[in-house]
C-alpha cells in the first residue's frame, strides 16, 4: 500500500453530487486515533442533493444548528445521530450549497482486529455493513469531528490506494419516504456483489472477488 493521499476539497465539488457518490466507491475511509488506523474500502454510498431533495436535511433550504455543517466548504465532516447511531456524511459542493454523501458501508482493510473489539459479537459482514455499524467499528461515538475537513482530519478519504469495481448498482435510498417527491430517485450506489453492502442476500454475493476487478 502506498502513502495515503487524503481527498482534497476539490474532489467534492465542480461536478454533480451523484457523480461524487459513485466516485467514492473503491476509495478507503480511514480513521486514525489512539487505536491506530482503522477503516476499509467504501462499498456503498447515498447522495443527497440539497434544497430540492425531499430526503435531505437541507430540503427547502432548511438551515438549523443540526444541519449547519452542510452549508460549509466541500469535504466538511457532518456526523449526526439517528436512532442511537452516529452516521458520517461528507459535504459536497460550494459553501451554501448544502449537499452531501452518506457513507453507508465499508469492507474492512485496516485494523480489523480492533474494529472487531469495538463491535464485539458482530461477526462477518455485520461488522460494517451499515452506516451506524461502520462508525461503531471505527470507534466513533460522538460528533467531535463535525465541521473538520477530510482533507486534514484524522477521518479521511484515501484516493491513492483505491480498488476498481467490476460493476456499480444504483437503487433508491434506504430509510427515506418513498412516497415523497425524491423518494424513488436512484441515488444509492454500491459495489455489485460485495458482501458488505447493507441488506444484500448471500445468494447475490461475489465470494471470490467481492465485486472488484
């Protein structure tokens, strides 16, 4: 593995958020703390495209202390809590254009033993096959990194050691109101056949290559 190349702010702007969400697949999400460097390959993402997106926290231009990070510079970390779990969203687009990408699942590559200690009794793919699960495995249980930028923060996106997917599947996002205007938009992206993608069936897994070339 070559040296880590943290994604610059420019990676998260100047093109559609849906494209950024696709391009994050196969990059490494890495977190360095007193536990060492933990993380893995991003295998599932969701795009949220701001004021016109009924599923977005910034829908209709909503701006609250809760959603304020979305209005900051591209690459800003936005950690929020949902049903007791902490979730990680990366802000995309320019300041005051509140869009972002939710990281939904990773395939562990760094610090697996420590990640398993962070989520004991969660064997196999259940370790990181969901947005709250992966944060627990990384040992992140608060919002302290919110407002920091992945370009310089200990929670970062590594572009230097990416893997390339054989195929990417698009689908509606999980947990959104499917009857709302944006509910059926295919803004969820995942590596076809990867076992760590949330909600997949074992019969659809690529057990040899995990969907990578």
